[in-house]
C-alpha cells in the first residue's frame, strides 16, 4: 500500500484556520479542499484510437495552487466513476464500498496496512471488464480499501495508477488541454520485475506534437507485475541528489522532514491537513528555495514537510507532485524509455 499512500497527499484551500504550534507561534492550517470531478456526461463515451492516438478527456482542478487530475472509469458497463490519475500509486485502487456494490469478487487474501496512528484492511478484487472513459483497459486486480477522501459524496472513487498507465508504454498528460494522450493499445502485464534507467530510445513522436519537444529528464522505472513506480533525482540548491517519486496523485509536492532540515529549507507559518491511508495529520509547509532535476530548474514554491508514508522509506526523500508538473503545461511519462518530458 505504500504507493497508495503516496497518492493521498492532501491539498491546501483558500480559507485558513488558526492553530498554535508547540513553540507557541501562530500557524495557519489550511483545511482539506474539494476538487472538481469529471461530469457524468463525459461518461463511457467510447474513446477510440484514431490514427494510432487516443485522447482521453480529464478534469484538471486547481485549488489555491494545489492540483488534481481525474478521469472517468467505467466498470463492467457501469459508471462512470471518477478516478484520480495517480502516477505515484503503483497499485490502482477502488473504494471498498463501490467494489462491494459492483459485486467484484475477492481474488486472494486480505492484507493490513498502516497509516499514522491507524491500521486498515485491503482486499484484491478482480475487474474483468473496465475502461478509461471508454478506452478499454486490460482485466486485472484492483486494491479495494476504505481510504480518506475516496468514495464519499463529491469525492473520487479510486486511484488509476502507474500499473495501468505504464502498460501504454508512454502517455502525455496535457494540463492545458485537459487531455490524457496515448499512442497505442494497453499492453500486457510485465512477466517479471525489471528496472530501467533512462533515457532509452526515442519518445513517440505523436506525444510531442503541438507544443514543442520539451525537455527530457531521465528517471528510473521500477516495474513488476501489479506495481510500477517512477523515481527522479532531485537536488535542493547545491546539495546532493535525492530520490523523489514522480507523483501526479500528490496535489502538493512533499519533502522528508530530515531533508528539509539538512538543506535548511525556510519554514513558514503555514501548515496543511494531509491524509494518510487511514487517518488525517497536520503537515508544516516549507520553502523549496532553489531546487532542480537534471537539466531543469524547478519553480520555487511551498512544499509539505513530513515523514509519512513512502517518505524516508527505501531511500525516498519526497514526492514531485502535480502542483509543480502543471507549471510546464504538459508532461510525457515515458515508462518504456525511462524519462519524463517537461513541456
């Protein structure tokens, strides 16, 4: 469930509440926002590959600088159900309540997961027939669980993760056009674990038209059956390179607390409410200062500082979220070539 956790980073809102820190200073705590979801009229419209290119409409929602992208998913002819586009989630997830209403069969034993001061249970459920706004998806298991900010009124019903997106080889998330572009039908699950250090080979040319060729940034793609992740090397100022997860499901970028301290990132009087997989916590915001990925200087901004979830686990120092990625207009996630391309 660590990739599910990474995709649940919380988002700020315009109105702020007041809180008092342990040191007695006043801290403004931003409440959790409500993001716009795709209209049901976008439904199971039947997106098809035309000329080798499929264009899937998505909803891009920005609240006080925090960003979320959602797409309609249809399951066995029912729906549509809004799912978050979440490259940081290696295992696509569905709300357990919806899985029950759809009578999705359990396919394996349950497992327990931990958040901050809480535990939960997840079940693999089999989805034999489903689509992304009508674009057929390969049958697979989804992780069914009760998660904060998922499955309630006005909330998405799941997370569409890199396990699905990677099977298209490469996809383009176009924030300005509110479109996800694919260039081929979805491939099969990888037969075994593999790790790719990019870049390798060319980017599909149809993903680079109508907006320049962008800037290529190498990433590491870790793939195994049912779980895929993208890691990028990021540095603050002249500090050492650190591993961040490329995570569209994180509406605000996040850094490990000890890294923020080691790099002397400037604090602020702001904090935000953040969801773990089964609880809500308050996370301070710090100034990124000068930060970069190979070949690209990132835009300075406020980022969350926490050790929750995948942060600090397995050498991961943070999440590069949609709040930063949207600044480039469009991004190509090239799983097959081990790179992202920033427009």
